[in-house]
């Protein structure tokens, strides 16, 4: 289940960079105990759910896309998406739009940010919907 990401250590929950212990101890997998707890909770929930109609692979595929999209956005935005709060993400998107209007110097960077954010927002909504279906007691057959 863990996608082996050789090399760089990242928090499995939020993707923040972690430092490896120099003494060769156990490698950290999370930035905080809260993220370890959340990750394990989500993993346990996923494990309990039966795979129906390829729903799980589909979700994982969307998750990959989401992670890619998140990597293109600012860390605080990434954190918003990790917490699956579309309302706050939309607010952040609005803030970035205002920022874009205010400054033209880094127009391109802001544009990229917005595009990545819009994509991430869409994906997080899809993912959230899919996860709700997966964790619901009744998984509707499409
Ligand atoms: Zn984390």
C-alpha cells in the first residue's frame, strides 16, 4: 500500500519535508502525531471498505492527481486541501485572485498558482465525494 518514494522523506499525510535521523534510526513518516493519527485513521477506514466496481483504484488515481496538483500550490493551500475544506480553499482562491489584480509583476506565478489551485480544488471535491461514498455504509452502485 505505501507508494515507495525513494529518497526524499515526506510526511505521508501532508507531504511536508522531513529530516532523516543521521544515526540510521527509524525513519520518520509524519511531521506530527496529529498527522500520524489522521493518516492511520484514513488508512483503517479505507482498509475496512470492500473494493466495489474499481472505486478504490479510481480514488487512488484521483489522489495521485491531487498530490501532483498540491505540489504546485503553496504549502498553506496544500494544508487546506489536506483538511478537505472547499470553502476555505475557495476563499484562498479568491484571495489569490485579488493578489493577482493588485500586482502584475509576478503575474505568471500567480496565474500558475491559481490554475493549480483550481485544479486541486476540483480534485479535492471529487476525492472528498469519492471518500464519502467509500466510507458510507451504503455504497451506491453506479
Ligand atoms: Zn504532516
